[in-house]
C-alpha cells in the first residue's frame, strides 16, 4: 500500500502575481487611453492616436526627470502607472512623490495636447481626471482566473505579491474583490523593493509563517516570478502564454499556459513532489532529467506542454 503523503513536503500556499496573471493590465490601460483620447477628439478634434503617442512620450520624459526614477524602476512601476496614481503610501519617498505627482500628471497631458496643436489647460485637467477614472474602473479578469482562484482557495492559502504603486494596486484588488480571497497582500511600493528582490519573497513567507519550500509563486514574468522566487527556495510556476522558457539555466517547478490550467496540474505535481521527497531522494535537488520519476506516466500533458 502506498504510504500517505508527509504533509511537511506538500504545498501549503500559492503566491500569485497580479497583472497579466490574474488581471489584464496592458489591455486595460490601452482601453483607458483610448477612452480618454476619444474625449479629447470630441472636445478639440484631436487625433486620438497622435495624442496617445504624445502623452506616452511626454510622461516618460517627465518621469525620468522626477524624483526617484531608479527607485521606482526597482519597485516595478513606471510613468504609465504614475499617470493614474495619487502616490499615497507609508514609505518616505511617497511623501515627495505625492507632492510632485499632480504636476507630473497635468503636465503630461498639457504637453501632449500642445504636441497636437492644442493649448487648453482645462482640457488637460479633464483628460488627467478621465484617465484616472477610466483606468480605475477597468480591471478585467483573464479568462478562467476567477474560477481558478476559487478552486485554489479551497486547498491552499493564497497571497498576492505584486509590483507597483500602493494606491494603484490596492484599488485594483479592492474593486475586483481579490482582497477577500487572499491571506496576505504584498505591494512592492509599500516595502521599497520589488520582485525579483529576494526580500519581497522573504517578507511574504514570513507573513504566512511558512517555509519557502511550502510555497509556490505563480506569474507571467519569468525573471521576477520564477527566477526570483526559486532563488529563495520557493517553487516557481510560470504562466507561459505559449512562450518558450527564456532562461535555459532555470527550470520552473511547473509551467502552465494560464492560471486557469493551474488547479488541475497542481494536484499531479504535488503528488510528484511527495514521491521526490521520499526516503533517499529528499534534499538531492535532482534535475528533471536526473529524476528517477522521469519515465512515469503522470497522465495528460507533461509540464510545459499545453
């Protein structure tokens, strides 16, 4: 008879990236820009595509000239996120950013309109407010993500680990109801460092009161979500979206096409981890090719296949 799994070797928590793992971010931002540019076209006859290109260009320049651009890069944020942020947070840098932010946002739209031949400060303020509103109200889930989270939540503790500005990321979490699903929410802008910095993962497992090897980290960014997590002993799960593994020296613990595929594959991989951690195998850190389990038929697609 097969022995019962040793619970010490099973996964107890699932750490999750937010943007492009659970929620569409780029598509939502594009939709917010489109809605804002449509308002400008209605008010002043501006070419929408020209305005969007201009505000992206002007905001990038202003952001680079603003306070702490390198620090902002380190926490995983940029001028595009800044265009909708109030820059609130407890970290000391946010106090200066909060004073600088309104001027940055207004000037980005003012200069973008000027690049389109429009001198209208009132319209610039209206566009600034509209973009914040449109982006805050647009937080679509990736197909199957909600159902996957509900299923994972029945079996594991959940934690969100996201890079970004605190007020922006927390607005997404609150408006989508994700705040009620997880035990822990980690936002890089509240700590002062972001993925793949090992400290953000160490803080997460500390708050969960678990060991790193009792957790998996799920995300679409290979360097931040897989390499960074595995550097501290957390099992990395890569959401490939059909992409090949970009770093041959790093092997994800598991690869899935999307978050929707994770619950079913995780049952199978948990069992594999139990077998791999049995007597004589635990602690050997075998590669997939070296594993004595490599020839077993686990049913369904192999890891990394869709």
